[in-house]
C-alpha cells in the first residue's frame, strides 16, 4: 500500500504540529481515492512543539503549574510526565520563550530563565528521575542564571549582599552560593535537546547569531558576551570552553548552567533525539512520500532544523519530499534540496499576522489541498 509519512513541525505562534498533521491527514484522505496508509507524527527539534510532539507519541500526562514568564509575570504553564520511565518533559519555550512576549518586550538584558527553573523544581517535587529539557525558542541570554536562582542558587556581590535582580545585575555578581541548591538535582539525569549546534561566543556563536531575534542591537552583542564570560568564569567555565563546546550557544547559554547544577547531563541535537525516540527512520524506509515543514523555511532551516533533517533522511530512502510552510524565504528556488517541492501558505510580502485565526486556517486548508492535488498528479494519475 502507498505510504505517506506526515511529519510536520509547529508553525510557531500559529499552528501546533499536532493540529497541522491532523488537518493534512484529513485533506489527503478526502482527496485521494486510492488506498493509502498515512502515518501522522508531529515532530520537533527541541524548540516550540517539543512537549506536544513527545506527549503525543508517548501518551504522557500534562501537568499545569504557575510560574514566572521571562519578565517575572506570573503565568500558567505546562510540562509533561511519562510515568513508565519516571521522566518529565519540559519545553523551555513554555516558560521562558519568545512567544510569551510581545515584540517590543524582547530584551536579552532583562529576560530571565527563572520560569524554566520553576518547572524543573515542580517536576522534582513529583519525584522524577529524568528531565528531558527542550531549550529552543527561548527569549533569554542569561546563561541559565535565572534557572539556577529558581533552583536555590544565590548570587552575591562584592560587598556580600545578595543580588536578586537577575539577569539585570549579572555583572555585579562576585560570588556564587550553592548551599541552597536543591539536593534532588544530584540524583536526576538531564537530557538537553538543542535546536542549534552553535558554540556560545564568537562570530558564529549563539550570542552573535540568535540574540538579535531576542531584541539585541548590534552594539549589544559584545556586552552580552562579556557578561556571560564573566558569569561563567564564576561557575568554573573558562572562555575557551564557551568558544568551543557545541550546543552551548543554545538558549543563551543554558547548557553550561545545567552542567553546573547536575553531574548527569547529556546534550543532544533535538531532531535526532526525537526521530530516534519515535523510530521514524524505520517508518521512512517503508514509505513512498514524506510531508514535512515548519512556519518559515529559510537559511536557518538548512542549518539542521527538523524539516531539513527529516527531509534529508527521507531522500536517503528515495522518498519524494513535499515541504509545507507558512512562508518560504529562500532567494534561490532553483534548488530546494532535500525538498522536491515546497508549498508556502503566504508570499513573503504578506503579513499573515493581520489575518484572524479562521482566515489562517482557510489558507492552510487551501495550500494543503494544492499539495494533495500535486501528489495525486504525480502518483495516482494513470
């Protein structure tokens, strides 16, 4: 039977991966008269949608709790638990993400990872022994200082006073007091899922490449790097490590902070981790077509984001690969490899944010229908 793997990532701030895969399956089944086998499996890369994707696959439970957002406002957030292996699934974007802030609120000197620490603390209270932490999509460049603060670390200035305004006063920190750090952390294993492989500082470091998305101006980048170099020296991490360790540039330097608070930490490329968890490679080997995509396919997609990773894997098995995205920001469309075709919902000069939800859904259904028609022409026309 003709098999289609329907493995979409979330369109950040618009459609969840679960919603997208469900709608695409409905459209395909309504249009294709021939017998087909559709495997719909939402995927993620450690960023937005990671929690939903893993819980969808593992049939885990959703936990709700109150935490602080990147600007210290109390919000209701969620994480997941998988009882079968005593694991918590925590998506940093749910606590410290850019999608929680308005564009004018983005400020990497102020945004804190405190809420991420609160989610970890809440999960430890349930007795979990493993935390899968997806760190993509954060609004922070605080080196995980807010997270450490939420988990009991105290920051002390040069005259012995506690510095509570973190990360605003991170430069004033002269000493780290870990006497209050939660003891349970030493017994917990952390799997940190990163959506980027960048080192932390330097020309291609996470600070330089991703801080502008989080509100930094060009002149801020050196200041942000200096702040992190000083902070991590207090944690025992020399600047050479910040320039050389892959994944340390993810989420504004969260990974070295996790390493500091726990002896059992492993970092993974988020997409590879999730694909392995879902046994997706075996499913692709037995398939004919892959449909994948994300909200915006651009140069960053081709730097190893989930759609690129899955599409490349599918091409190894000679699948035909269709891309679906909100917008396609690739100037040279003569070669879209590993995609054969890409179907964007909007042109780059269209502002989809001006449309209401129903208009966005209508556009999604229309574009999904165009993709289905193309698939029928290629594989089901006599």
